């Protein structure tokens, strides 16, 4: 099957089963994936037509819930990237929420934090993908260098806080399971939430930006740290560092694998990662997604349910979290992102079991 056709079919299935959540952050990720797909398919393509029409519905024609990030009301990073790529003209919306993001709650070191009174030292890696691409593309679209600098700061500061020097992987959170305590996990999607925006910085940050070299260094180091843990099927597991613990299975997890694969692909195209060495890694991940994650009806399996420092934040707590299930909310978006990136790498066809 053509890679782009598979992405379209996964998207169509997702919209059918998740239509009641148009402004949830996992739908923002799916929308971002469709922006990526439109980039590779071109103007007038099915993907391009779909995402242009969909983004025009935000914010007035979708239902809204409570957000940690108000930018979700306009589809966040999808709207900002679409503006930069010329797929959308909602400049005033993007500017409004970039200004809001610059004044959002932060911890004592300036990392964006939980927007609840008395919880401003609670920070979590998921924020990187909400903040960095948004401010990066808003800044590039408007020429606002302060927004670009803040985009860089948020992800690099979270890497410095959450990276486990023993293995090079990321923890998810601080202060959710005790004051000042960092969770003990190396959660699949958490590592994806960090590495995907880092890859976007490597691709789009101007070459003369003083932090461009550090972004590239961090991306390569993170990918290299992930390599030993890629499964036989090409996936990364719910807790990346173990296959099982105390009888608890660390299953091959879809959303993290999709985000990591996306970042590796971007790294290859950006020249950060050597194609000869790293494209086989990407292709194994892509094969795993097609084998493990996507079923014949284009539903997505093996995605971790919503997960923010469960229990006491130990590896065991992450493994005993809610069980995965068919069409879990967070799975489709990263799958679409990985498939779009595969097409950008010139992988025109994929095999789906």
C-alpha cells in the first residue's frame, strides 16, 4: 500500500471513532500529522484539502473543554505550522496564543508548568510538544525572535532536567509524586514528547541561532540512547528499558514509537543523523508500526492511555497503569506523523499485515 494512502486511512478511521474530541490535545497531534502529510502530498491533495478545511473550523466550530494550554482551542501546533507553511491565514489567532504562551505559568527556572494555583513547580515533558513547535512556527511566520528563543529554551531546559544520565533517556515529570521528586520512568510516549519537538528545532531553527548546535547534539545523543532498546519488531516499549518487571509486561508501545520514528526521520533529512546508519532504524520502526500497531480496519493498537506520573512514579507504576485498548486516543496522531515522515524520506510503499 502507498504510505500516504495508509496515513489517510488511519486518519479517516480516527476521525470516525474520535469525532467527539476535536479539541483534545491528542487530536491536535493528529492534526499536526495531517499538516505533515499535506506537506509531502502537496497543494490540492486529499491531505491538503482535509487539513485546510479542518483548521478553518477552529475555534468557532468545535466543542471545547478545559485546557492546560489555551492554544489547543485553535488546534495549537497544527495551526501554527500550517500558518508557517502557507496552508492557513489565521495569523491573528496564532499571534494571540503565542502571546498567551509567553506569559503562561512557569516554574522557578522558567519551564512552563501546571497552570493551577499552587502547582507551578509541577513540570512534565509533554509540555515540550505543546510549546516548542507552536512558538517556533509562530516565530518563524512572524519574524518574532523572542518566540523562537523561548521555543528552544523550553525543550532544551526540559532535556537538562529530565535526562537520566545513566541511560540517556528522559523521565516524564517532577513534583507530581512528591515535592521536588522526578518520576523514575523512561516512558515511551514521554521520550516521544521530548524528541519530536527537538527534531523540529533541528530542522527549522535558523542556522545562525546560537543553540542550533546544541539541539543537534541532544537529538543525536537521544537517538543513540534509544537504539539498544529497539525491540525485535522495531518498536520501543511502554517502559523503554525493560521487557517485563515483576510479572508486568512492558508492551511494544505505539505512540512513543511513532513520535521517535518521526524524530529519527527528521534527523536524517536534516543531516543530523547519517542516513546509512539510521535509516535502517527508522525502517524497522515503520515496519513495527505496520505490523504491531495498525490493523486491517485501520484501527490502532498498543497505545498507552493518558499517563501523568501514575502512582508513585516508579517504573512499576507505569507498567501497572491502565491497560492499552483498541483505538486508544493517543495512538493515531504519532502513527500519521511517522507515515508522513516515511513519505518525506522517499518510502513510497509499506506492507501492512
